[in-house]
C-alpha cells in the first residue's frame, strides 16, 4: 500500500495537502500563472523558483510552491511544509502518487485563485507521463491560467541538450517560456561573460526562440551562502531583517542582494517577460 492510500484516513483525502496560505494574498495584483521547471539536476532550478516566488510574494501576489522532488527537497527545506507559504510535497516517490498529487495541487491553486510553480527535480519523468493523460498547457489556458515553462541551463552543452530533448518531446511547451542561463554554474574563476556563447551559437536553439522562448541570464550572487547560513529570504536580507543568529546581513552584502535582484528584474523586463511571472 502506498503512503497515498494510507493517508485517506485523514480529514483531507488529498494526500500531501496541508492547510495552506499561499502568502501575499492581500493587496497584490492578481496573476494566475501555472509554471513548471525543466532542466538537469543541480542546474539551479530551485533557486530560480525561489527567486520568482519571492518576487511575486513581495508584490503581494499569491504563489504556491510545489516541490515534487522528495530525493532532493530543496524548496521544501526553504519553505517548510505546513508553515505559512510552505511548500507542498507528494506523499511518495511513486509515479502514480506524484501524478495524482499534480492533479490535486492544480485544483487547489485554482480553488485559491493562486499562481503555482512546480519543480519535480532534474530528470524526473512525472510530467512527461502526466502529459499523456492531460494536455496541461491547454487545460491551464482554459482555466484562465498562463502556462509558463522555465528551462534552467548551465554552460555545459549537455545542459542544453537535455533541455532541447524536453522541448522536442512537447508535453509542456507553452507560448510563454524562459530559457534561463544560470551563472552560478559557471566555474569559479571563469567570467560569466561569454560562458554561454557556445549554446547561443547553436543553430538548434532557434527551434525554441522561433516559438517565442525568451533567454535571460540569472547572475551570480556572491553572498548567497551567507543568506543560507542566516536563514534569510532575499528581500528580508535586503531590508535588514535579523537572521537566525540574531544579526542582519552586513550592509555590503545587503547591497549585493539589492543589486542582484535589480539585475534579474532588468533582465526579465528586457526580455519582455515582466507580465509572464507570478
């Protein structure tokens, strides 16, 4: 018996569905985005989702975090389940449970009139299999949501080959999609400028860009480990909120975070994708 079957004895038959507050529910412009992350493992997909969640919630918008990667639950560690704004997780790593969970969380997002960002981790086949049962892009559009594809890429050619394979499979290929070059994956000591040129010069990249995929860079944040040690969100760090050690981030690193977020926002606007995000 799977954990999902066992959970049916609880008050909510939707396993892994604790009472949830998407955070930012009051006062913000309402956008309804159904976003899914694609890419290899360790490509920084969780960081990208974290940035988009924080940007949306900081503007007062509802965003649900769905961490489908039980083996490396980075998002659930950042947003502990059953806390306000906490991540949702599937009840088990079994394919049937994860597919059922995907149906549940999509319905929950719509009940709450909230955006949702889903990350199953690199190489997971859940959404590929799920796409055989339901056209997620068409369903989201009919439900009044804007599907958003998030393709996270490092400078290695294998990173892009993996993404291109997913793109060609076509099981989640919305008109609004971002190919995000993650500069955190550029080797230390190597400048990020030019690190992705070999990918940009590939002729098969046009398969994606000709269909509207926009390319943006996620710049490196040098002090990200300091934020992790203090347990601070990006905007909290920037605003001088006290960390778990009882002290705020120092002024220099606070400015680094502010400058970093500003660069990301400028890159998104420059790609014409400002209205695409939750």
